[in-house]
């Protein structure tokens, strides 16, 4: 539940990202910082490819399955968060339509891993999705160590978009802002419209997410063949976890309705 003490957790990351974005823009550091981070793909290319799929929309969705039984409020908040950040994200992408590194820089001067995108660079969609997920879970869980780890992982996903050669540092900063602020707003809306945490919601969203996990496992292209092993691991783990949670939810409901 969003409380007053979470305000700093919202404002501080967003404020830092906004300052960094402005500094990168005003002092024309975007290209320089891009090259510095992208150069690490010489040694960390495999790691960046695996991290970057953690910002994929379908993978973000199935990673909600562990919360299906005990924390349906997280799923309800994530639903609103997804609506908010997707509206903002795609409006900004279409409105600005900034070129990506492969459109601006000679492609033989940096590393490109995976597909070579050219337009709609700002903000980074994968970064936004990663920070939306991290934010929803972080704002719903009180343990600060979990919040820190989730934020750090989402930040690595953002860096991976530079590492694979398809986004600027400013895109990552903007993605952080859109995703993290979207998560806070998603929680706020979910508390105002609190109809989505009951049994019916769990069943509907559970079926959708379990089907999504099956699709991820059986027939889904992340566009990063280096990360196929991780895709299978996530697909199997979330599919099994989701089915177990779904069965337990259904059995508890049946037991409660059949009790004298």
C-alpha cells in the first residue's frame, strides 16, 4: 500500500534521473556516454542480451505470476500501471520520434546486439517496463533491500539497452521516470478503484498469465537468441508456479464454499 514514507522513494529516483537527463542533453554528452557504455559489450555482450529481455512486455507479465495467490493487489496495481505508462510511453515515442544510434552513428563504430532499430528512441520502452515492474513490487513490499535490488536490476536493464546499441542514455533516464512514476500512479489508482483483488480477478488474470507463460515457453521470439536459455528458464518457472498458485486458489475457494 502506498503511504507517505514512499513519497521519497518516488521523488528521489525520478529527480536524479531528470537531472541526469538534463545534464546529458545540455552538455551534449549523449553520444560520449553511449559509446562508453556500449563499449562494454566487447566483454559483456552476452550479459546485456540476457538482461535486456527482462524489459520485454510478455516476460514482465509472466513475472507477476508468483504474486497471483498472496498478492493480487500487486497484479491489480500493475494493470493500472501498464495502462498509464503505455499511454505516456507511446505518446512520447510518437511525439518526439527521435532517431536511435544506428540511424545516427556509423554502425561499425559501436556494438549492435539483436535487431537494429532506427526510430522512436525516446523514451526506452524496455527500461520503462522494467522500472514499472520494479516500482509496483517495490511500492507494495516494505523491505528496503528488495526495493534496492529491484531498482538495481531495472537499472541494469536500462544500461543493457545502451549495451545492445539501440538507445541513448537520455532514453534510459526518461524510461526510468516514466516507469517508476507510472508505478506510483498505478498504485494510487488501484487504491481508488479497489475492485480487482478478489477471486474473480485472480481467476481471470491467472488464466491470462498462465497462457502467456505457455506462449513464452513454446513459441516466442525475444529477438535475442543469446538469451534463449533464460527465456526457457523463466517460461518453465513461471508456468509451473502459476499453475500451482491457480490450483491452490481454486481449491481454497471450493473448500470455503462447500464448508458447512
